[in-house]
């Protein structure tokens, strides 16, 4: 696979969880924006008023199916509220049901940190763009754990809109304007038919046994597959919607996200193993392939 000459590091191939099979010449690398190369993680201060508040870092990779490569998702902060817990008895044993809500937090906005992408497209031409994922409504995180033998599933649902800007093709600026974004939210097939509304992403975390897998309070891996809708609002003086749609939009884009162990910032005496004195998470996850 060819390496883009504009990339800062080696090309990233598709993730093994759901390998991309698109026809593009592919390789995509995500780089921090200028000014974002700080030695420490981004600011991520938890709520100290709500006793149910948590705060955590998340990061990961996402396949871009049409480009046959994977994009690194920048380290981001998410504010959480562990809103509800209940133990219920079912025929197979006792289950812990948990419901939480979450908001992305980047400089006070509900969004991921912007990320600069470099990839090969349009017949192998090096192309760069800044990508911005904005949260459209409150994230929900629902967990069902069978207490013995501690196995279960977590479903995280979040509505995200994708915007592209600062696009360059072979080093030449391509003016897509300030409102080049997906026509609607990125979406996944929801395992709950009543909630399969094609307007939100679903990521699944699996607990395989005690300490093995994802739990909200310990972190871990969540993954899923999303569809990127067609683009709209792209271009100044010319309609670039078909160009961006042909290059990026479509189904089968696998996401693998890693959540770090959260800081219980609402606890009057937060655990120093998980919280800094400034109520930020100690655990900073690394993206996994």
C-alpha cells in the first residue's frame, strides 16, 4: 500500500475487527492540529457538584471503508453521570442494570477535538482535511451485567455529525466552505428494533468475566460499525457535495474506541489512583488496533 507523502507517520491500515474492502488506494493518518501537540492530555475536569459525576478520556481508531484505511480518533474528554443502578432477578440469576449519560467536552463544546486527516484519494492524489465530530444530543450508556459469573454487555448510543474543512488536494486549497457536513448523524444498526432509527452510532462493550472486558467504571474497549451519510453544504461557488460523498460516505466503517478508567469527580474524596488533585482522570488510554 502506498504511503502518502504528506503524512507525519507511517500509513495506518484497516483495523482487524472489520477490515475495509473498499476500492480506494487507501491509507489514512490522523495528526494533531497545530497547537494541539501538548505534552499532556487535553483539559478534562470533572463535575464536583453532582455526586454521581464521572469524567474519562476516550480515544481509538475508525476505519474509512472507501479509503481502505483507518483514522486515529484524538484523545477526548467525556463528562458522565452514573444516573441509575438496579439489581433485578431473572431466570438465569441476578443482573445489574446501569444507565449513564454522557457529554463530549472540548473547550466547553460538545465535540471531539478536531483532527487533521491525510489520505490518498481521487486516483491516488494526496488530500488533507480537518475533521470535526459534534455531538447532537445526550449520549446514553446502558449496561446489563449477570453478576455471576460477571458477564454482560454495554451499549453506548451517541448522535454525531461530521464536518470537513481546510481541505487541500495535492497541496492546493479546495474551498469547501464553513458548512461542509454530513446531511444527518452518522448511524449504526441498533440491536433494539424500537431504537433502530438510523440517527445515532451504537458502540458495544463486552464484559467476558471479572476484570476482563468493558465496564463503565473501569473502562475498556467499545466497538461498532457506522454509516457515514452523504455530504451537504460543501463548496463555495461550486457544488462539491458529490465529490466528498463519493470519497468518504457509505456503510461499513468500523470503530474501535478505548475508554480509560474514569475519575469519580463527584465524590467528595476522589480516589487519587483515578483522579488528579484537579479532578481530572489519571488513566489515559491508548488507541488499540
